[in-house]
């Protein structure tokens, strides 16, 4: 997390984007309070405003860079973050599975044959069950269910299945 936070290239997850936004807000409030405390003359506080602006530049750069990477994660250009309230939408929208033109998925989810899986789960297209030598669990081809285990279940799910 937070690899190259000032770079505009690549993709980031919602968590990193949300934490970046919180860091921006907290740091901006601290800078504002420090600048207000430095202002001794209530009629001429241009020095304090100038100092607050100078210290806010790296924060804005961080926010824009992280926003651009989050836009990349959903498959859009970084310029989309200029749309009003788009930053709020980025907090809730899930990123594109697999790679896109901006890089690999930061969650590590791969798209193979129209199916997506993470860490070897749900690999029905490869027929190998779980990767890494694990052969048990739900939706594994090595799990032996019989049709008579629970005849009362008519929804197509077997006992122990989390998803189909």
C-alpha cells in the first residue's frame, strides 16, 4: 500500500484511495490551524495564507495522483476526477477485474476465460480446483457430493457451498 503515492501511473484499491483522502483532510486541517496561529495581526494574514498554500501543494499533488490512479482502476482517465462528486463515487465503485490499459489489478484478481478468480478460487475453467496444492473446500472438483446427501435442498446448492 502507498507505493509511489505521488505518481499518476498505475491503479490503487478503494482502501488506499480512502486513506489518502483522510490523510489529506487531516493534514489540511492541521496546516490551517497552524497558519491561523501564526497570524498575529487579524488585518494582515497574507503571510499565514501563503505558508498554508505552500504546504498544501504536496497534499493536493498526493490527492490528485491517488485520484488518477483510482480512476485508472475503474477504467477511466485520471481527468474524470474533475467531475463533481466523482471522487465520492470512486470510494464505492469496484475496480475492473484483471488487467486494463493502466496496469494489473491491485487486488490480484485475474480474468481467465470470462471468469474471475482471486488466489486460485473458482477455477472451473482450468479444472484444477484450488491452486497451491489445496484440494478441499467449497466448489472444488475434489469434493465428493452425492445427489442424495440432502434431498430437501432444491435450490441447486449443496451443503457447505458458499457460492456457485
